[in-house]
C-alpha cells in the first residue's frame, strides 16, 4: 500500500489577514466588472454563456493561475488582444484603466496570499465578476424595455 502524504500550509492565516484578502477580492471584482462594461461579445443575440459574459477576464484568471503570464504589461496586453478580437465594442480609456487597476490588485493578491488561498480567491473573483456583469446586463435590458414602453 502506498503511504499517505499530508501537505500542510506553512503560513497560518489570521482573521485580520482574511479580512484584508476579502477586501482585495472585492476591489478586484469591482475593477474587472467596470472593465467588462466595455465588453460586448460579438454575435451576442440575447443568449449568454458564462464564458461569453466574463469574456477576457476569464482568460486572464486562467492565465494567471497557470503562471502563463506574470507581469502587469503582459497580462493587460493579453486581455486587450482578446478584447479586440472578440468584442463588438472598442475598449475605452476608462475601461483600460479599470482593467489595469484590476490586474494590479490581482498581482498584489497573488503575492500576498498562500497558493491554496489564491486559488480560492480566483474562483471568488471569477463568479463575482460573472454576477456583476449579469446584473449590468439585466439592468441595461430593463432600462431598454422601459424606454420601449413609453
């Protein structure tokens, strides 16, 4: 029978540190959700998948989790390239600024959080951004419907 190995995190995580990580996650979600207001998937006809809603941010999160890209410029360039190839709306200066701020927050989070906690944080960010973008789409559609009724 093979021996069982138990892997233990070296750093203990205090409740204060967890609060700081949660605030960083929320800040990152805010920046990426603001950036995604500039992203409209090409060919979107009322049907959306999670991948099309989260768009380039989903690719960014998988890129950073695999350590495929590690610098701010590389990550921003990667997302801008995906945005240009898959969005029917150009990236505004405000959207690019939000993207850059989100990447800075994400890199800071990666640096300070232990690996397991960072992996969990990426999942939180992924679904947090998804929820915010869905709310944005819903509210935009609701306003559009109200204008039609008048």
